[in-house]
């Protein structure tokens, strides 16, 4: 039997996934991004629906509760995603510099 | 030798200027006084009157080449633009020079001498070699930290790793890739010199610390930020 909090989270997940579907239909994200985000939200749903069966997760760690394992895993994943975002921003920054530099040089060449 | 060829042998002075309306005019004038005819100034998206001052200087001194970044991208990016411009103009020797009046144009001759003679391809100015500069204590500590950091990451022990006064041969300017946009470029240049085994030497230069220059200098926070960015970049390679 699901408690009120679990039901609220499930509704939120449904809402969040509907945004993903909308963005995919509008062409705002590609199929790869749609698939990844669908997978992520599906995992969240499974964790909520089958949380009583997550005891096996604690067998591989020193953590006491399955929820702690899920939280620790989520934090590690978030750090990885942060790093990927940093790399992406850095790459975009370099592209902006390239454009700005080339515009300056091109203007000089035309004089 | 044609006039053009003669001019090409003369050094190109490359300056990156960001919000230097108060000093850039006098820097250009001092260079003109010393007879330098190839001066490239890159206005790095200044929000003050730096560009206007440069345009006025360009009317007075026809040899002055002014380029302008639409938005501020950092000293590293601006120097790279200036160096690329100098290379396109056929420069054989390129000198990077600060826009805030800290460098002495009279010392350019001694800086480029080893490159002119073909002894080395890069000459790095050092304010610590002859102790001519009156370096504030705090600044000295930060710079020594930079020297240690460069020693750890590049394996090269230099006496001054963050001095913008440097001379490059055409070959070195083409070999050295400046990818870092902001102040980290100084460490990156040394990294490139070491990685590509470019012959270099250090030469004593004077850094003039005026109140204006001190105001514009790097803070400790900035130095820590630079070090962190360099470490992260190494991890991403």
C-alpha cells in the first residue's frame, strides 16, 4: 500500500515525464535525450513502487537503509552530471571566443 | 631588403587592453617615442573609453593597428588575436606588452636580443632576476605561489611565471597554442614551451608598480580561481 508521500512523488514524476514528452514532440530534445530522461523517471517509479524489495542494495555497502544507498548513488550521479555540464559550458565558451576573435580579425583584414 | 621586409624584421608589439582608458594612450606614445612601428592593440570589449582613445591614437600614429573584440573574452584571447594579426602581417618577432603602463618600452631591445640572434625562440621577462622592481610584499607572495604551482605542473622552475612581458619568434608564436581565454594563459604558455621543447631564457625586466597598476592587479581569489581552472583543464584532457 502506497503512502501519501509516495503517491505525491508519483504524480510529480508523471508531470515531469509529460514535460519530457512535450519537449520531444516539439523537437526541443532528440530521441537520445528523451530515452535517457524516460529511463531516469522509470527508475524513480520502480524505486517507489518496489521500495520494500530494495534490501539487497545494502548487501554491497556499509549503509544501513536502502534509501541511503539510493541517495548516495544519486549524489554521485549528480556530481558526474555537474562535471559534464562544466565541460559543455567550457566548450561553448571556447566557441564564443573563437567567433569573437575571428570577427575582430576579419574586420581588420577588410580595412 | 625592401622597406616592407625591413619593417617585418622589426618587432611587433602586441597589447591586450581591457578598460585601460587612463593608461593606453601613454603606453602607445611611449612605444612610438622608442621608435616601434608595429604596434597591435586589441581592445577586449572594454566598457570605458579605451576604444575611443585607441582610435584617436590611430589617427596620430598611422602604424598603430587596432582590433576590437565585440565582448570581453579575457587577456589570453585578446593576446591570441593580436598575435594572429601580427603573424598575418609577417611578424618575425612578437613582444607581448601590458596595457597598464607596468612595462618599460626601453627594455624591449634587451628582451628581443636573444631571439634576434637566434639563441632562443622565447624570452620571458622576470622581475625577480635583478630585483629592480619594487614588488609589494603581498603580491610577491602570490607570485611565488604561482612559481611553485608552475613548477609542480610544468616541471620547470622559473623565476617569474606570470610576467606579461615576453618575446616570441615567429616559429614559437606559431607553435604555442593559447586556448585559455583569461589569466590562465600565462601558465599555459609556459606549459606549451615545456611540452614542445621550445628553447627559451629569462631576462631581467622592471615592473613599475603605480597605484593604478596595483588597483588593476590580480587578487588572491583570482589566483586561486586560475589554479583551480588549470587543474580542472588537466583532468579534462
